[in-house]
């Protein structure tokens, strides 16, 4: 899903569709919820690497940042769901914190790369642009993931 879904979105629209709807983020976040933090972390690392090898998406200059961001999403969603999942609002809280955590990892890696390459102010612009472009994808994740997890929980296929 984490390789096919992004390809489907890229085929349906412009090459920028992946940056707007963040289709690879959805399966990685779900893997954390469903499979736990270790498998979520693993999928967050492997999915963008395989996708880049197979389809050159994400492109090489974005790949390291995406690998770390998605690994953060998968790990945080798995770990936090284990800790907060039984709470009434645990799924939503887990998802929001995981999204913030992954985006913080992305921001930190951009800032580190910008400093290492002596590119001033690039980090802030890149992170803000990525967040603004990805707002629709973030909203979609907030709409799609909680009902899926609730349904899996209700069907007793989760937990």
C-alpha cells in the first residue's frame, strides 16, 4: 500500500500530487497503529527507499528527509497508540502527536542539512512550504485514520 498508493496518486494528477496529499504517510501511520512501533519504524524506512528505487519517487534529494520523517510517524503512532489507545480520545491524540513528531524530525533534519551545507534560511522555508503543501494530506489523515482504527478495534481485529 505504501508503494502503490503514491503511484496511483502520481498517475492521476500532477507530479506535485504526492506533496499535497501525502499518500505514503497514510499506510505508514496505519502500520504503527496496527503493527506497533517497531514495524511502523521499519515500514517508515523501507517504504520510501523501495518507492524511490522502483519509481524514483521520492526523488533522491528528498529521500533521506522522508525516510526519517516517515520512520518517526510509524514509530510514534505505534508507541503512542500502545500507551494511549485505550483512552477515549487516544486515537486522535496519538495521530496528532505522531504527525507533529514526524514533522519535527523533518524540520530538524532540514535545519541540520542546511547548516552543514551553509545554506542560510533554507530550512525554515522548506519546512513551511512542505507543511502548507501537505495540509490537505494532513486533513485526510485526520479524517481517514481514526474511523479505520475504530472499525478495526470494533471488529476485534486490533488490540
